[in-house]
C-alpha cells in the first residue's frame, strides 16, 4: 500500500506544479488546483476550473488522475468550485495543508 494524499494546492506548490507541467510538456495549471501527492511528492494535479490535468510522466499516474477526477467531480457536484475556493482561502498553504489521506495500492 502506498499513501496517496489528495489536497488543494497552495502558493508554495507553484514550483512543483511548474515542474510537473514541464515534464508533461504542457503549461502549468491556474486557479484552484487539486493535487495528488505520493511519498511527499506532488505527482499529478487537476484544475478545478477547467478540469485540465497535468501528471508526471516519470511515475505511474493513471490511478492518481482517476482519483483526482473523481474528487474534483465530487466537489463540483456538491456545491461547485466555490466550495474549493472557500476551503483553499481558509486553509494554510503548502504541502502540509488540506490533507485528505487516501490509501491506495499503486
């Protein structure tokens, strides 16, 4: 079992999000972003506005992307992106912020 943490990304995640986008040959995500972290390393992320995904191609990320999309859909279906925006503004920023641990075999 590998611990996977799904969390809202903050300002301190900007460098990690840029790194993933560069590796994925795309532009970084903007706006509220939900990230998937494995062993303390951000591996994939989804924009809660556009649904666009970036994922590190040097690691297996298909299941992470699946989890991110499911969680993003859940956030949208409950109350829309406003829930994520409101939560992100209340929480401290950075890797230790907004953690929702999920155990998943990868």
